[in-house]
């Protein structure tokens, strides 16, 4: 029986792969058979991810690139295409937060978050769009957030970037669909990562109480959703927002 969730011999790029959701996604794809290029902003930032991919039985390489810098994105794309000859799966996970009350949020903090979370995804998609279209197949999976659907006090910049990413996803799905490329977005809720590790016990308990499942999710929960959309099992799914939040935003 054919395993429709297999990614055997496919080439994948995962941005923001040094930790958290990005690392889990890279390991999930590598374990499914993909050759994974793990992107982070610092040299050595993805060494642990590459090792974890190897432990999962896959092949991975690290690339240093800041997705907010067009020249670095182009260089990263040339490296991947030069070595692998193609791309099958692109996961835009790179993201930052600079939280603050709206009235006190600086222009710099607003712009910085949009530059990475939204413009960065646009730049990476653009860098790989032509080879994906030329191949006549491919998967783009953007990692958003439930706050892009609901908003969140103290995160006007982050919520705006993730809401914009939904619009980008749906627009690219319409533009690239005729060439066999699907574009979807996974919207995690509260996931156990570095971003949630600093929450107090009281806040953590309150947030868990707002989810139907009564707990935070794990990066692996998100990675499993990404794998589905990246695989043949998700071949007829495009332009969609797959919410992975334990029932938080329903």
C-alpha cells in the first residue's frame, strides 16, 4: 500500500528551524524521507536540528539566512537549487515577537515584526516560486497563529503580521494553483515553546482553561499538520487555514 504521507526523496526548506516549531517540522519532514534544508539567522543555529533530523533517519543541511534581507534570501535559494536541483516543500516558519501595548509600540518594533513574519515569507515564496511552477508541483506551508484570526492585546504587530500571512497564503494559492502548487497555512494556538516558557503559572493555567482540550499543544502537533499538507495526502487542499489550537479559537 502506498504511503501518501511519505516525503521520500523530496527536497524541503524550513525557515526558523533552529528551535521550537521549526525544529519539530524539520525533524518530522526528515523522518518522512525528505532532504531538509534548515534555515536560521546564526551560524551553528541549526546544528541541533540537523543532528535531530539525522537521528530521525533523514538528511539535513543548515543554511544561514535572514529572511528579512532580500539578498540573503536569494543566496539561500540559489544554494538549495544549486545543490538539490529542485524544491518540493517550502515551510515558512521564521517569526519574531516584539510585544507591547499598542499606544506605546514603536514604529521600529511594528516594522521589525512585519519585516520577518510577513515580508520575509513573501521574499522566500518569491525566491522559490518559479522553480516550483516550472516543476508543476509543490507545497508551500506558512506557519501563522490563531492571533491572526482573533487578534491579541499587546500583540498588534504580531497579529497584523499573521493576519497578513493568511491573505498572502490565499492569494498565492490562487496564483500558483494552476501550476500544481498548493499553498496553505497552519495556525497554532498555545504551543509549548520558548515563547510560552516565560508565562507565569497563573497565566498558563488560565490559557489552558480556555482550550477545549485543557492543555498546551506541542511542536510535534504542529509538525504533524505541516506534514499532512506537505504530502500527497494533502494534494487537494489549498488556500486553507488549518487551526491547530486544541479548540481555543472555535
